[in-house]
């Protein structure tokens, strides 16, 4: 977002250097067309016609002044350009050029316009295919990082089941690993595998939304079928988690919302503030400083917070089932780790009261229950989810 805000504050150099369009608002329709042809003559033959356009415009002004003066002196008569009395004025002021060159330039303008229309039509016809190709290229480029992030998430989930963790060292769940888990505990392994699949499905979509934001649309009703056959709606779940976290932070005391000295601001508020800066009359340099200060002094819910919450909630559910079936492992019989896993242990919650607040939760958010997913897909929910996509993934 910071890069986009910088671009908005200071337009690209190429655009700054482009000449402003010529103002022809003071010209008649015929004179505008004539000037367009004259400008084409300048381009086609600069050695002969350089500056002709400006000369023509000066002539039109002189002609208008001359005619107005003549009309004031001869109020009862009508100005006739071809009258012999005006011959000397036009001889001295009217620009000269070859009629053939004018006709050639006029035809060239027609050809250029027709060519541009044809090219524009081709561009419009190719646009969907071009977008599809760009999206596929972007997906190919991002796929290794998406897979790495998803595998890291699954690996993190298995930390809540220490006896199973060693079976998925790289975050990849193989059938051999699943069978080995079933041998260890045929009851608990089912829940752990289901949670890992759930996290895989949601984090995979979260990573796509984050890394492919220009090519991948947020869709609340898009389903994902897991290997077990269960259907979940990752985008709806991501949206729910986002709103839950934002509401939680918004309702908390100001002191609990600090993140390393930065104050919390909703994404909607941040976007409004940034837009106000971009549309102000301040200089590009001043806008740049204001946008940098906005980023420096405030923080908002970001994809990594959603990721941590989804993973943490899943780990909490795994720990709960582990405690329920104490014969799972020796650690499980003793209550497993007993830790709330919403935020990784390395997070410094002393410097960030907000992280401590985000770490607190019932562990029921981002549920994988299909029936709950279906209930979320009302018209109101979809409207809210569209707002989420606009704010969380601008």
C-alpha cells in the first residue's frame, strides 16, 4: 500500500513531462479542424512548415481584430473577405502553404484515426485474453511462495500435536503420514488431519488474495472442497476473521491497541485519511511526508494478522481435542502444552499490547463447520464482504 500511496502523491515522471493538450476552446469548429491539419503538416515536413500552427493562430487573431475594426468603421456594410479593399491585409498576414500538402495532411489524419480505431478495437477484443495471460503468469510466479507459506502454516498447526509433528517435518501431509498418525491415535488423528486440511484451504486462498490482488478477485461464495470431501468457504471465513479482529481492536481501550507505539486505525479510516491526503492541495513532497507519517504512526489489520488468528484458532481446537482424549500421548494426558497459540511465541507482546489482545480468543473463530459457512452467505454478509475486499486488499 505504501508504494501505491507514493505514486498517488507524486505522479510518474513520464506523465509530468508530457506536454499539456493545446487549448483550442477559443476556436471555431472549422478552425480547430484546420489547425489539426496544419499540425500534421508540421510533423510531416518540419523543415518547411515548422511553427506554421502558431503562425496560423496569430493570423486568425489578427484577422478577427481587423474585421472588428473594419465593422466598427462600416456599420452599415457586411464584411466580405474577398473584397479588393482587404487584399493588402491578407497579402501581408495570411500564411502560405501548398494546397497539395494540406490535402495530404488531411488524408493522413483520416488514415491515422481509422488505424487508431482499428487498434483500439483489437485491444478491446484482446483485453480479456491478455488479462487471463497476465493472471496465469502472475500465478505461476507466485505459486512457489504461496506453497511455501501454506506448508509453513500446516507445519505450525502440527505444533499443537507434538506426537504428530515429526511426521510432517516440511508441512506436507502425505498418506503415509496420515496412516502413521492413525496408528498412534485413531480418534485424534482424524481431527488433526481435518484441521490441517482446513488451514491449508483457507491460507491458500488468503495467500492468493494477498499476492495476486490484481489478478484474483475476492468471492464470498467461492467454495473449496477439501480432500476429506468437506466444503468450506475460505473467503467468507477470511472476511469473518478480519471483521472479528477489527471489531475487537476498535472496542478495546486505546492503551491496548498500541503496536510498538503505533495507534490502531481501521482500514476504512486509513483509506479515507490517505485519500484526503492525496486529494489535498499540498505539494507532492508534503503529501509524501504525510503518507509516510500515516504508515509510521498507525497500523491496521493486515493479512498476517488474519493468518495468525486462523492458525491459532485451529491449534486451540487441536489442543482441546488432545486434552479431551488424554490417552493420545503422555503430553496429552498431562494437558498438552496448555498454551494459547493465537500468536507465535516469539512475538513481543510487552512492546505490543495489541498483539497480546489479538492473542486472546475462544478458539472458535474461523470455524470449519460447513453449515455455519452457509449461514454467512446472506445478502447482507456478501455486501459486508465486498467492503472487506476493498479495505483489506486495496
